[in-house]
C-alpha cells in the first residue's frame, strides 16, 4: 500500500531470510516472526507491542539463532543478556531513539535461579503498553522519576515464563532440529549485511505505511478476543497494510498460535486445582471428604499434586488454595461438615465450587 515499496514482496523476503537460518516448529511461526520484525519499525503507531518469545525445554533448539536473525532486521537492536534495569530504563527514554530489546537467556531473569531481578521484571511487565512507565527514585534527593518502558522486546530462554509475560507474547516453542531439517550456517560477517539491507528497506516502507496503520483496528479471527487480541492487533494491522496473501496467512497464523498457547497454558496452580477437582475428582458427586479428595488428587498422573516442592498436597494447603476463590454467595470456599457412616468429616461440596468452575476453568472435555 505504499508507492515505492511492495510491502507483501518485502515481507516475503523477510520470511525467506528467516527460513534460510531458522527451523521454526510451524508455518504459522514464520508468518508471525516476519510480521513482528515489520511491526518493530512501526511501534510508535500502536497502543501496545507483543513480546516475541522463543522458548524450549532444552538447549540447542535454535532460540539464540532466531534472536540473531531478528537482530539484523529490527531497528536499533539492543542485545540485553547482561543489561541492568537501569541501563534499559535509560536506553528506552534516551534521545537516540527507542531500541528493540533482544533478551537471550531470559530464564536467568524469571527462572528458578533468577535471584534479585525485580526491577528488570517490572520493566518487562510494564513496557508492552505505549503508556507504560516505571517509577524510580533518582539523585541525592531521591526524586520519584517516571521512565518510559514502552519498547519492542524479543526473548529466548529455557522453560516457560510468568503469565504476565506469556499472555502478552507471541510464543514460538522451539525444538531441536531433526536430522532431515537443514539450514544454512549463519555467519555474522557474511549474513548481517543481508539482514541489515532488509531492515533498511523495512524502515523505508514503514515511513510510507505509518498513515495506514495509525489508529487502525484490524478484524480479528473468530474466537480471538481479550488479551490474545491485544497481542495480535499490531501484527494483523501490518498484514492488512502489506496486502497480498498476508492478511489471510496472518489470521491463520493467529488462530494456530493462539490455540497452541491456550493448549499449553494450564493457568495458575489454583486454576489447575479447580479444573482437576471438576474433571477428575467430583465427577457425579455432590460432596467428598477432604481425605478422599487428597487421595484422588495425589493419585492423578501428569498432575503436580503428589510433589509440590517435594511434598504432596495436604489438607492445609488445599484449604488455603481453595479459600482464594468464592462461592456463588461471594463467600470464600471452605470445607464443611459431611456426615458419613463413620461419623462427621470435613470436606468440600460441588455446589460451593460451581461458580469458580464457571468463571476460571476452561470448558470441560467432551465425552
């Protein structure tokens, strides 16, 4: 939709550049990453920016290589694996232009060995919104100063990420390359100039495209609402501007990756508990003693209950977790007396859980 550059053809070249060096798990991933590269050149036109997250369970899955290729294509890349929170604050608010932050080994920030990274986590959480700022005390007088946090961020790491990041991300779950999957070796001195040439053309295209994406609300695929819609709006806006078959491919990729993220998203541990109670414990039963509930939960395969920090779920923790949720009468869910043949035992009633099931749990599996 610009007079000088065919945006669809340019995005085709960006996608082809990724395909030379990256093996992504799905066709949808190539579409999403190419759109993310382009959106980084138009970030000031959007109210929010999705994070791009390359995640895998094991090293050697191509995450760092994916970031290397992205680095050649986005404006003002800042590789931030060892960056402090203060450095990021000042880079985003500096006069040199907003960087695109590329954070490898993100598990060192959010993983079990992350340590004291609260400021960095706060920055990454706040910066997906255009109005996002992080407040810090500055100078001898400890003056409260707002630092803009809005910036494009792509991350790579082992394992998963907190929900605050995952729900704001396009998630690419990388795998080790199979023997029949071949890519070109990426040589920085040889291939960075090729990527930078595409980057410069993306920047030129973006200058002409700004007027077409500013304030646009792209049509979302059926079923994509709320947070997933926030994530994909900038990418679909880019796809609609470049035209060709990108609007169709973008929406197909959106549906594919949103469904994949939902399938991998077990929710919080509390939602997992509610769901397991509904689907595996209180099936066709209106009440059950706590001791029987614990036996059934701890016996479930592929469930966390038998080993929560080295100990099985017990009565006290079950009660505490369920008390975070409310009954239909807006009272905390709590154990009640259940009369049995052996006497009166404490337990839980399905009626007390019904409202929480409806509000928090995914739809039950079909028979």
